[in-house]
């Protein structure tokens, strides 16, 4: 077995697929190293998929086709079907090789389809044998290979349902250990949840990288994740994730708690209504409702996560021209903090400078506006904390900086320098959650979070 050593803020290496008897809680441990970093030990074996069985079956089929060719005038139709099935067997070999290449492909393997293809192939061989009235040992050999392949498929499906599920549960335990380790290492952060009795953000902690998104694909780089910033009773631990690639439907998933998020075990899935294109990904879930930017017509929209009721409002003067520096179409940005729901944008009238708007959640309209002096095009992203807007910008590929704030209560702005580390150079969604006083970032397909420390003096 091969050990891997991991420390925060680096993401945990991919978990290999271990036999059930080799996986127990002893294979995954978390501890604090000499220099204070969080260490994770994962022991991974080498596993190999029995692809040689498929290749042998292909060779037997080719030999059979040679015999079929002798009586080609009688068996043209069967030969044609054998050619098709030989091509499908070749495709099966490729699919098996994909299984070997990575666990995310393994989960998607369609076992039932493989069984159907094998049954069809067995039926074709039987018809061919009857038509030839042949007792060639080649047919017996091919029958044996088909049965062996069927057994392998059944074993693989059993392996997937049992061992894979155990490993995913253990991986969830590992993630919780890492989260606890990171929490213990964040010195001086004692959140007073729900309180604004402080003088703003003092510092941002190290990035905690949970994992790759639920689609198991970094290509889903336009998206976001987090917790409900105003959870209903019974949903205090609910997490959400939404993303899309250039050619996909915009899916949105809900998870009952952090462990189910890690296990990718959602309890609800939504497809955003028509017109979601250009959402900007700066959406949040607030009060069991998804708030996001709608492209056609350009407006703010909301979708109730329970009833699936959908509505939208056009914001007067809001412009679809101005976006954040990391991505186009991020024209409206929603935030939920201790004071309620907010949306920020820019207008032609403000010449691209950011406007803060307080949203009336009941009437779903704008109840108050504040104009800032920060140009949206120079901002990486922004979020609200206790009625104060915080704007970020890149320092280098590894560092982001909170450089600007605007207090809607005092109408005072300040230029700051609060640097924090990035997991990867560019990110899309960044928002604050008042429930746990953390920042949630969607960073090139990965779930990343930060603890926030406030000035108490």
C-alpha cells in the first residue's frame, strides 16, 4: 500500500478504490504536524481492472468470423451483425480502459447496458450456430467467454455498490476530520454568530478545499456552492451547489448536510428555468430561495427550492455591460448577511461604478440604494457583511486582497489591504454566510471556504 501525506490548504489527493477488507478508519487519519499544519494520511493500493478478458473475447470473435467467411454466401447477414458486435466489443474494451483511468468514470459505467449487449451477442452466436448446424469448439469457447464476461460485470456492479460506497463514507469522515483540524488551527477566531458588534473584517483564514464539484469535472468552472444564509427551521445544515459547462444544462443540487455534500448525495435537484444563460454565477440561497441573475429579460430572478415557484424583477437602470474582472456576465451579484438580502450591480449613469441595493424579500423589489466610488471592472468579486460591502482584487496568481469597503449605515468608504490566499488563480463565486461567518468560494470547479476574523476593538 502506498501512503499519501496531505496538509491544508492543499486539497486531499484522489481516493483510490480499496477492497472492502482493506479499508477501515485506520487507513485515513488526520493530525497536526510539527510546524502546526494539518496532516492527512491516506493509504492507497494499486488496483487493476481485468481488461484482458475482453481482449481475449475479441480474439475468439475474430476467429469465429474467419470460419463464418468460408460460408459467406449463406451467412452474409450474420457476418454483418458480427461485424457490428465486434465493433461494440472494441468499444467495450475502451470503456473498460476508461474504468481503469479514474474513479469518476467508474461511477458512470452503465452495468445494465453491458449485460444487455452480452445477452444480444449470446443470442446472435446461438442463431449462427443453429444456422451452420455446427458443433465447432469455437462456439463453446465463445459461450464460455460470454458467461465469464457476464460474471465480471456482475462482480463489478457489486464492487461499485459495496466497496465504493464504503470508501465514499470513509472519505466523508476524512473531510470532517480535516475540517475539525482546520478549525482547531484557526487561532483567535471565536465567531459571535449573528452579531454585528465588531468593527469590520480584520483577517481571512487559510483556504479550506473541500473537494471537486458534484459533476467530478473541473470543466464546470461557472458555478457556486455554500449554505443557506437564512435557513428555515430544520434546514440549518443545508448546503447547495450549482454549475454548468459550456454545453450543459444548468443544474442545481441541495444537500442535507456537509457529509452528504462530500458524498455527492443530494436530496433535491433543480433545472433553472429558461433564460438562466448569463446568470453570472453570483447566486446564493437565502431563505430556501435561490436568487440569481436572469439574462432574458435582464433582471434579478428567484426560485423557491421547495415549491419551484419562479419570479423575476427588472431593476431600473441596472446594466448588463459591467462585470467583474474574472468573468463576463457577472452583472448582478447577490449577498445575504446579518441585515438581509442585497444585490450589487453597475449602471451607465454611475459610469461603471458599483451600486448597492437592499432587496425587499417579501415584495421582491429594491427598497434603498447606495452609490460607491469603486469601478466594477477593477473588482474580482464582492460580498456584504453587516451592511458593509467588501470588494476584492487580485495581487498575484496566489493572492487576493480585500481592498475596499463601503458602509451603508454610515455611508463611509475605506481603502483596505486584507490579503488572503487563493487555491487557484481565478475564481467565480465568492460570498459571505452569516450563519457560520465564513466566505464560500467556487474556484475552478472546487469547493473552497475561509474563516473570517473581525476587529473587536
